[in-house]
């Protein structure tokens, strides 16, 4: 059975509830599903809905269109932020992503294209990830004179280890789905046309399990991965302070003006 669940409440998400699996599609394809304030608010609302709706047993997050899961935080919204505002933005994103990570119900990211910056961070906040063959992962914030702000320095390090996390975060390069699988960033790679069905099949293995047991698996595995609140606070503060730098203004300005940035180290 398929129903539109709570659809009226969202402006940037599509939702579909089938057999206990809530599929949430981030729906700004013209901006490659970038996370602006409206998407963050909708994500917060859908997490609240999923947590309390008895007929939702598990959640799949994906992106609309063929190109992107989420191409990052919305860079246009960075323009003109003070360091304090940027730190608060990072904390807001971190809080929503922490609610996903700590949800009592399984969240799985079905990464259907670019998962960059905040998109990679959103996928990593989910309990595990599948990807289409053409999916691309990366933390390209250094190209903007920035660092990840929604937990990327923390979750990526715990998922793939320090050296690989350093490489992705320091080079800002993208990696393909098979490499991401080899690194442990995604569990399964499927052809694009099969991604959602195959992910639903996988998630369907959890929907008939005891909910209280699933909640405790999530909590205990999260503990084993040693979430460290101080690491996240530090990341948000370092993210914020970069908004004072000339390099950040150059990086964001260059992206918006569609040119290559030149960094000066100031
Ligand atoms: N924030 C805001 N807008 C974004 C965006 C983001 N993170 N990523 C893409 N967009 C917008 C583009 O500005 C463009 O909008 P426009 O058509 O109004 O000009 C639209 O989405 C399509 O993107 P475009 O860059 O034209 O597509 P492409 O195929 O040439 O390149 C990417 C795709 C993903 C390589 C490129 O969009 C990109 O580098 N995005 C930014 C990734 C990033 O740095 N993310 C981390 C942010 S902290």
C-alpha cells in the first residue's frame, strides 16, 4: 500500500509511505537539492513525523532528479553571514543530523548522484548508505575556503578512518561510488534504475523486526562509534570563524560568479 504521508507540511520534500518504509525525496533539482533553510526546516519536521508515526518503521532519504542526492549546503545562503551566524547555522544542521543519527528508527541514505559537502554529511548521519553507480561523494568545502560544518570532519573520520578522511577533506576531490564502497562509506552500489527498489528491499529486512530492539542497536552502535560532542562544537566554531577570512569570501564569490577562486591565505 502506498500513501502520501503528511505531504502537505513540506515545501521541499516529497514523501511516500509504502509497507512501513517512508521514502523522503529532497526536491530542489534545479539547485541539485542543496540544503537551504527551507530544506533544513522540512528535514526537521519529517524527522519529528517519522519518530512519532506508528506506521513508519524505517526511512529512506534520497534526492530528486538523476543528478544529485544533495550537492551541499546552499552556498548562496552563506553570502554575508557573520562568523556567529555561520556557527549557529552549523549548529542547526548538526542538531538536525544528530536527530537522524540518534533516531530510534533506521534511516538509510539512497545516494542517487552528487553527495557533496552537507549532502555527504547528511548521508553519513544516516545509519548506512546505498548508492547508484554514478554517485559521487566529497567534502569540497576547502574549495570555498571553508571546512565541513554539519559533522563531516567527525563522521567521515569515524566511518573511513583518519587518513582517508584527511584525504577527502584536504583535497576536496570527489570519489565515485565503487571507491566509496571500498572505503566503507557506502554498503552497496546498485544501477541507478534499481537504486530505490533495491534499497527498499534491503530496508524491508528491518521493518518487521522488533522496534525496541532496533532502537537499541542504533543506540549501542552509535556509542561504539564514540560520538564526541566536543568535536562537533569545535567544528562549528572553526566553520564560523572562517567566515571572517578573505579566502572564504573569495571562494564563495567565485562559486557564485562561476569562476575559479584564487586564495591568499588571509
Ligand atoms: N549551493 C547552492 N547552489 C548550488 C549548489 C550548492 N551547494 N550546488 C549546485 N548549485 C546550483 C548551481 O549554482 C546551479 O544553479 P544555477 O542553474 O541557478 O546557476 C545549479 O545548482 C546546477 O549546478 P551546476 O554547478 O550548474 O551543475 P554542474 O553539473 O556544472 O556542477 C557540481 C555540479 C556539483 C560539481 C557543482 O554544482 C558544484 O560544485 N556545487 C557545489 C558543491 C559544493 O561545494 N558543495 C559544498 C557546499 S558547502
